[in-house]
């Protein structure tokens, strides 16, 4: 796959995916789930036993999705309501879903950044306005990197998630530029890639695992980089 040529002169702002672009997401989620189960052990042990049953957890989430299909984009709401469903099934107090979710959410912000992420983020944000653009519920302020972002746009805020063009439009608006003046950086070929290309943005694909570009996607990235430092070199930004 040959990328399109990146036009650096067009770039007036950057939108940036978070999970698996700046840090590996699944170790973070697993730690947060461990923290949640430990809290439930103390406050709702019957629910804790259910939460350790992957089938029960999956059924709870699917039930919430069936009941609230209009909220499928809001991962935080889905998580909280799935916890509430487990509490109900276990005969525990459903109101415990709120403090239980807060335990999960706090632990979810304890990410381990890739080594290249913070230096590259600092360098890029010194040159361009950078807007976080995520389907997830990471909070750049609580993580401690909020100072590098002009704004943070999430699927929960906009009401749709990537690859829907509307969330990319919202991010461009937050950056104060038209969509075709944005370079979107992300790791997911379908969510980040197809969405950004459909929105008329240039796309930088962070491909840490040297995966092939999906042939089913209409279009190609403008730049492919193994990590964020390599991308900075492509756009001519010096990393400290």
C-alpha cells in the first residue's frame, strides 16, 4: 500500500485519537476492571462474583445495548448501566452503580503512555492546535496531558462516534479550522482512517504493528508511521 503524499502546508490543526495511539488501551481497561471488582468485593460481593463471570458481564452489556440503542456511542453510560444490571441480577442495591463506575473511571485514567507519545504530543502542540478525538472515555485532564490540547471531543459529547463524519466536523470546529485543514492522527484504520478520509481530512495512520491497510476502505492514508516520533519527522516537527 502506497500512501498519498502528505501535504504539510495544508495542516492548520491536528485531531488526535487517544486509546492505542498514545497508550495501549487494553492493559488500562483490565486494570480498571480489576479495581472495579475489588471495590465490589467490599460493597456488593454477590455482584462481584457475577462481574467475574464473563458471560454474565457480556449479557448485561448486551441487555443495556438492546434497551438503549440510541446510547451505543456512550461507552461510559454502557459501562455504568451494565454494572447496574449486574447489581440487580445479584440482588444488590442498583444505586451502587454510580460509585462503582467512579472507581472504574478513576482507574481508567491511569494510563501508561507509549515512550514516544508525550514528547511528540508536546512538540506537535507547540506548533498546531491539537484536539483530542475519541470514542472512549479517557479524560486528558485527569490523565495529566490536558495542557497539550485545545479541546477534547468525545462520542458521548457529540452523540455519534467515529467513523461518523459529524464527530470529525465537531473536532475541526473545536480547532477553529475547516475539515480539509486538519491532519487526523489515529491507529484504527476503520474508525480513524475511514472516518477522517470521508471528512476530507488528511490522515496519518499510526501503525505500530505493521498491519496491512484494509482494502475495503475507500482511500489511503497520507502518511503511515510506526510511532508518533516518526510522524513528527514526517511533518517536520522537532521532538525534544
